C-alpha cells in the first residue's frame, strides 16, 4: 500500500503539477523535496491558508488578492515565448472565463454582504485555479493514468518527438516507412506525422530533404507548421512544390518496394561490409537511437535496393565514424580511415566574422584539443597529408554551426571526446568568456552537470532577442530550473562528441 500511495503522489506531480502549475508547482516541489511531505498535502495547506486570508480580509483586499492569484500563473505562461506557444489554446480558453468571473465578482461587490462576497471570491478563485491546472498545454483535460497503462505510455513517449502530437488509439495504424525515404537528421520519424497531416510520399521526401538543409531549431519550426496545417489548398501546394524538390534531388516519384528505384543499383559502386553494419548497430545502441529509427537505418544498410540508397547508407556509416569501402576508381585517392569531406584548409577566416549562415566564428579550439584530434587521426591510420590538412584547418575559428557539422563528426569518427566550452556567443554576440563563467553558476543553482549547463547556455543565447536571452539567464540564476524546462531541455539534450 505505501508503494501505491507513493506512485500516486509521483503521478500527481508529473500529470497535474508539472504541465500547468507554474510558480505554484515550483514552490510545492521544492518544499516537498526538502521536507519529504507529499505535494498534495502542501497544496492543501496553501488552499486552506489562502481561503482563511481571503475570507477574513476586507472586501477590497480579498478582491485584489484573488485577482493577483488568478493572474499570476497564466501570466507566467503568457509572458514566456516558449511556454506561450505550447499553451496557446490553454490560454485562449482561460481568459474568457477569467473575464466572466471578474464581472460577476464586480457586480457582487456592490450588491452582497461582505461575508457572502468573500465567499464568492474564494469560490471564483478556486474554480479558476482548478480550471487552469486541470488542463494540459493543449487545453485537454488531464486524466488519471492507471498503473497498467503508465508503463506502456512511458515506452512510447521516449521515441516520440517533443514537437509532435500524441497518437490516439482510435487512429488507424501508420503505414510502413518506404525503404528509400530520406533519413532525417533533426526530427525523429517525420514520415509518420507528415503522412498523417495529408502529405503524399513524394512531398514527404522533399520535406525531409528541406529539414536536413536547415539547423535543428529551424527544422522543428518548419515541422510544426507543416503538421498543424489545416488548409487543404496549402497542403496541395506543398505536395506539388516539395515533390518537385524531391524529384530534382534525384528521388523517384513513387516509393516503396515497387518504386522506380527498387530495381537495384549498379554493382561495384559502393560496398557495405557486414562488420560495418554490425558496428553501426552497436553505435546506434550506444547513442540510444529510438528503436523505430534504428530499425529503419539497419534495413537500409542490410538491403539497399539502388545506388542512391547505397550512397545514403555510406553517409550514415561515415557520420558514425565507420569506414566504408568506396568506388574502385576512387580507392587510390582515399587513405585508410580518411574522412571523405576534406577541410577548407586554404581558406583563411578571421575571428568573429560571419559564417554566412547567421552565425559568427567566435569559437577557437584549444591546442590540447587539436593535438588530441590529430593523434586520433594517426591512430585511425589516416594519411600524413590528411592529418596535416585537418591540423591546419582545426586551428581556424569556427561558428557553432561549423562545430556541429565539421568538428563534432570528426571527433566522433576518431573516437576523441571533444568536451564543452564550444557554444560560441550566438547570434547576439555574447561574450564567450562571460558565458563560460556562467556555467558553474548554472550548474550549482540548477543542480545539473557541466554538459547540461552547456546545453542551457546554448539554448539561451539562441533566443530571438538578446533581452530574452538575458532574461532566461537571470531567471535560471535567480529561481533555478523549473521541472517543465528541465524536461524540455533533457529531451533536446546535448550531443557532445
């Protein structure tokens, strides 16, 4: 029995407090963690204390206190850009009810006895609080989860992208993903959600290629717009435009086992050895790649049906740091274990200049890191020319985007831990030294490790405006990290080499 009560208390925290509790949930969780008292008991204490204060106060004071409480939590979500986007429907439903309650309260102020008026104020505030906290971010009612269903929900939630809606049991099963559908580098299983939104397979292929061409945040924003589109004309337009984009990129107009590219490619172009496939499988397990994505990649590696699929599989293996045997005509040009993407060693870049992609080259690798990377290349058997070329390239300044696309994949391919300290100053040109000085403060205040603190800095400096970035830092350093923010940051966690 105690275990059941403890589980119910944990369910109450995760299902009711965390989604919409705001500052009230943060205070409750902190007190609960410090004292060991269950959240529901602490909330009951707040409720009784608030009821007594409002009931015993003069009419004007009780009305002001109730109004402040009714506004405090919703405004906390309204004034935060990230939370406002997630709770847009929730807020949209709350404000009309809030205004109606205030109108009733205003009329009662002039017509009723003070004792009866304060009772109405208490009832109104209680109703509005329950209405707000009983709804999740999508304005849907929060339902009590049974213990039997919770374990299955947890398993499916791990592989579901944070930006996508939850699937319902009433929906038909999703179709299998075509074998030659492009692999998404930013979004987990976008085919399922785009197919549900009404996009045809050729358009989905073009959309995935478009997602791969932008950064992770841009991919998430585009994905959200596409899956939430309700206008059929707009869906038809995208079907046409992105199908054309896929066609120009070399993808066929039809997909699946009977598609145009399913006849098999020419032999002797690329070869995927069995040991490379096994290494890829092991690497994906270590990286905790979702099961459905891992199954899709392995299917592509084991049974390629065309030249384009074989080349895609080779790129996947290269990103994992697994060497692939290339075309016979190119083998004499490649050294054993060498990286296929040569660095631009002849191009000189200045520290702090723009990278042409919205970022700035304000990251400089330490000498120790460059030497470790060079030693890793030597251990992998890279040619002297390649090592020298990369060694020169790694001494130039990088933007954060270049670190993610060039340096981190290189570090993984030579099995070198890159470490932290390479966030840069972001689009608002924050001082990188001051940012790194914030890391131990965030780590101590929020109770996270260095990598997580680094990820927090990276998220903050990439906010739309410098003021919002600074506000996020100030909030974390003053109030710590809320449960909702922690979960969101954890799901988009750091991927350091």
